[in-house]
């Protein structure tokens, strides 16, 4: 059957379908209108999820900061409590002059308590013992900051001082060595969760004045 033999009713049906086909713009608009409520719900759920994540992250960060602060406080309290019994006898008089801050010192507990029973040197008189160094280590509160060695904008807020005295001076390092441990500071605020430190050697006149005074105060042989 040729195309010319199609029934007129079929031609009419095809023409009707062609005339009533929706255009692309109308179809797109209807689809967007139908999907708009669902899209709004998805966006609301995502926004709520992001808000919950941000709130949880902030809460966790705040808890971490509180924990870190509590640990730091507990560390200081434990350290101070450990030296509490010895503090009355071991607190050295302040070497600060008028206008300078008072430095509180807690001497290392290792100096007050023997970790092992004393050795009877008479057991082996053939051993020659030649002392090389003597050290004193103590916690400090109220000591001025010392400048950071590599960053001029930062300082170290002292929490602990270790002084080591050599029997004979080193040709480069001198006779007295100091290690100041503390918190890293910038513009008066702590900037790192871990403690840092700085070494001081050589001529005491090049040290911070308070630290040089500490070195002289604990030196039985008279640091210069």
C-alpha cells in the first residue's frame, strides 16, 4: 500500500498529535516547577548537615582547648605539688633588685631524693672518680621572657631552668651552660601547644640579666 492510500482518519490523527506536542521551553518549565520543592528540601538538609558539622567541630575544638588548658594547669600543679615538701627549705632568696620581678624557684626533686641507695666507695677503692659537671634544675614562675634565638618577634616564657657548671671551662662554650624551657610567645600570647627552649653559653654578660644572676646564685665556684 502506498502513502497515497493512507486513510484520511490517520492523517487527521497525526496532524492532531503534531499540533498538540508541547514545546521544549514549556516542558522544561514544568519539570523545574515539579522539582523545585524537592530541590529546596535537599538544600535545606545540606545546610542543616553543614551547620551540625560546624557546631560539632566547634564543640570538639572548644573541648580540646579546655582539655589542653586543664592538662597544662594539672601539669603545673603536679610539678609544684611534687616539690611541695621541699619547697620551704629549698626556695632560694630572690636575686631580683628593686623594680625587677621576683623569681620563685622549685629545685629538682632528684636533688633531694636519692633514686638508689648510696654507694659505699670503700667497696672498690681502686676506682678513680673525676667530677666533670654539676647541674641544678628547677621550676620557675615570674621570670621574664627570653628572646627567641631565631625569630625576633617571639619570646620564650620560662617555666624551667637547668644550669650546668663545668669543672674546667670549655674553649668555646665557657664554664656555665643554661637551658631555659618554656612556652613560645608572640605579642603576649602563647602560640604553640608544646614547650620550647633555648640554650645559653659563653660570657654571662651576654645573657639576660636575670638568668646571669641565677647562674651566679647557684654557682658554688663563683660564676663570672
